[in-house]
C-alpha cells in the first residue's frame, strides 16, 4: 500500500511539472485557444484602435517573436525588445531600442508609443488581436505585398521634403503622376520620367529619373528628380501620400483633376493680327528642349510673319493654307546692336513650313526639326 502511494505521488508530481513547463512564457501542453504560442511567428499590422481614430495604413509594418525577444519593423526604423507570455497575456518588457534613421511616419510613431505594457492575446490560424488597457492592435500573418498598389493612375503635388533631418515646404507646384509601368514629375519647366513597378508598399524605380534640360527650373525644383531612385517605400496618412527611403521623405497631396488637353487643328488665317510669346522649343534634331526667359514675340499677319528678338525685329513673307504656314526664305532683320547668340539661334528656326494646332492653352508650331509652344499675348 505504501508503495502504491509513493507511485501515485510521483505521478501527480510529474503531471504538475508538465503543466509548469513553458517555452519563452508559452505553455506547451495547452491548446492554442487557451494558451496561444507566439514563438517563431511573424505578424503584419493591419489596424490599431483606441486613440480616438482608428489607424489602418500599416503597409509592411511587421513584428517577429522569437525566443523571448521581438523585432518590430516600422516605416523606416527597426526596433527590438523582450517579451514574456503567461497564459493568454503578452507582457512587453521595458527597454525597447530603435534605430534612428530619418524619419518614421506619424502612424509608425503612434504605433511605437502605444506598443508597451501588457496585452491580452486572441489568436487564430491567420489573425492575431492584442488588446491593451488603452489600445488594440489587429494583425495578420499574411504579408501585405499580396495587396495591389493604389498608385497607378493617380497624380500628386509635392508638399514637403525632409532630408538630413531638415523639413522644407515647397513654394512651387510640382506634380508627380503614376502610370501602370512608369512615373513622371513635372517641375517648373522641365519634366522627368522613369520606368517603375509597384508592390503594396514599395515603388521600384528603374535607374532613376531622366529629365529634360529646358532652362530654367528653380533651385528647389532642380533637386527633386534626384530624390526618386531605387526602391522606395510609401504609405498613406489620411489623404496624403508619403514616399521615403533611409535618406529622404517626401509628402504629397492629391492633385486636382484637370480637364484633358485637347489638340485642335487651326486655320492659319484665324491667327492674322495676333501676337504670341515663345514659351519653349523642342529641338528634335539635337534631342534638347529649352525654355527662354527672354520674351521672343512672333506676330502673324496676312501674307507676312514677324519675330521680335532681344533688340532687332525680323520679317518674312508667309503663305497660309489651312493648318499650315510656309515662310519664304531667310528673314530680313533690323541691324541694331546687339542680339544675343541665343536669339540668333531662335531666328534661324523660322524657315520653310510649319503645321499649326491649338494644344490646351498653347499654339503649337511644328515640323520635322522643331516643336514650338507659344502663349498668346492679350
């Protein structure tokens, strides 16, 4: 009888010890619902509530639990810390350490500030809910990259740029447009383009943006095209789009929808008596587009065409036929001293025939060598 009691005692003791066995705070003998195990798991933040307004844009923000420590990937920075579990409770220990690359978005900052203390755990095969005293986090084990990008077909205006820790609001209007396989940036005068591809939280930009070389963009505009290169992350804060990497962060507002530009052929005779300022010139032979600060004025008249340079004025005879104008020979010009070399180059363009059309707010004169856009002088 005494022997049987000793055997029962050790059996009960072994059973008690087995119940106490843990794996980094997770009891291994209980079911998933009674004692959810977070060890060796990766989760992606979907949303967060409890701060007055639910936050739902956490693309790529993930947490990995492993052997009593966790790693938290924010929009830019990475954080590490230690944790314990006890039954269905997760305890985040003090001492979270984060990298200090510039700069996490506001959603990541709020997440990091709220991810402290104790949380009750609700876990299914694919979903994880962490309920704290003030905040609740909703996570999934499915990576957000399976979600299609929201960028193609949208346009944005650059609002602010932060680099090397300095934030600078834009004075000019710079429009960034996303297409299915490319993106374009319109500066003061020049335009930039690049091939690209998308995931739900990243833009993969080819070899960087290539820009036209019209003169002259402002100083703040000149460097914008160089900010978009390589793999860049993006996220949304309300209506704003934020594009960033470890060096730069760019805030953008939605661009207002504009009416489509409509090209219309012109009857040259409708231009008689009107004057236009040359806005820009695209030299098709050289592959160079240029904008001239100097006001070069062209005037259309019956059987004539004139050009006002820096100092001198030039004239030639002209024949109008439908949407075409033919200029006769070289222009005859006054000989006051002295026009610039640039203006002499402009004068040399006006020979032979041009096709005329209205494109949006511009009059366009084009042939096989040049495309000129002109603004009407009121």
